[in-house]
C-alpha cells in the first residue's frame, strides 16, 4: 500500500540470529536468496555478538554452493547484499 500512496519502495532484509546453529542461519539465507527478485534485498546476521562470532556462520554462507556476496563491516558483522 505504501508504494501506491507514497514515493517509497519497501523492501525486506532477512535476519538470521547468531545464537542459532549455523545450518539454521544458512536456511534463512537460502530463503533470502530465493526471494531476492521478490523484495528481499539483504541477509543480515543479527543478535548478540558476545559468544556468537560471525565466523561460525560465514563458512555456511560463502561456500560455492551458496553464492551469497558478503560484506564484512567488522570482525563480528556479516551482511549479504543480494
């Protein structure tokens, strides 16, 4: 509705939570990739950084089977721009 009434284009960022097992965040990233042409613009790894390093998830998001382009903003930040 906002697109029809305002000069904005709403989009979606799918968030995986650091405290989940990396295979769970990989599933969410795959959903984001599947819907990249239907309004999803990014995948973000969110949640508490302490005790939940992004490197535990990165291997699941950057394999040749899952071509998610990643941007590492800091050692504990992982964002995939689709």
